[in-house]
C-alpha cells in the first residue's frame, strides 16, 4: 500500500526507506529460495544474510530514537 503525504518530515522519509528495504529483502529471500541448492546459492545466501544483518543494525539505529520520541509524546 502506497501512502502519499503532502509534506514528509525526515522521519516519514526514513519510514519509507525502511519499507523499501524490507521489500527488497523479501524479494532477495524469495529469489534465493527459488534457486536450486549449489555453492553459488550458498555464497549468495551468506551475502544476503550479511546485508540483512547490517540493514537491521541500521534500522535499529533509526527506529530506537523514533520509538522513544513517540513513547514520550504518548
């Protein structure tokens, strides 16, 4: 579902980037799951796990401060 905002704050742009990153990870996982077992697939899986792990660390750095602001505002 695409949501359009008339004005996007930095946080909203970050949320959209997170959404795109998660979608990309899902596509990557689906593509790897469709490949037959092989050394190439194993290598790509290791690379994908590394990319996803780094992405999750970045995501945590973005979401944690946002969560804290929302919690304080509630």
